[in-house]
C-alpha cells in the first residue's frame, strides 16, 4: 500500500509539474485511488485477524485486477512496437522516477500475493482462549 501511495504522490506531482492534468482530473484520480487504499487497508486488517474471505478478496482485487491495471498500458505499448530503449530516451527524470515506483509497486503486490498464499500465513481465526492452547500443541517436542 505504501508503494501505491508513493506512486500516487508522484503521479500528482508530475501532473501538476508539467500541467498535464487539470484540478478536476487530479481530483477524480484521487477520488478513485483513496477509497481503494482505504478499502484495501480495512480488508488487510480483516485478513490479519484470520478472515479467509479477506485474503481471497485482496488476491483477486489487488493481486490480479490491480496488477493488470498497472501493467496493461506498458504491455500495450510493447505490443504496438514501442521499444524500451525509445521509452528511456524520451523519458525525463519524473518519468523514470514514476516508472521505478511502478516497478516497485508491482513487485510489492506480487510479493504480498505470494506471502498471503504461504501456508504459514493461513492461520484460522482463533478465540483468545484457543490461541495459547494451539501454540503449545504446535510447538516442536522439547520446546514446551
């Protein structure tokens, strides 16, 4: 989420800096992104408390749809024949910073999806009275 917020800050700074976005366009972009970030945070908190639906929702909504939305424009440009070399030659400092932040954002999302799927993170929701008993049962022999 931090990578997404950082990317949003860079996008707004770029639009303001080069005049490519009006105040209305920036406001619309923020009106879409900020609720997505808030919802993702709330769902992540539910996932942390052991809700399986939250893990599935984050994987599908942000892991699949979110990642697709971040890479589709770049993939389309490559399919249409644009080379990476040409893109770098035409890029300014802000474009390179945004591209690096986008790459970091995609890597963070993919890493999060992999970690969410790891068996060690898929704990069931426990009542406080059950958690101590379960931990004792799972401890390796000699560690109790």
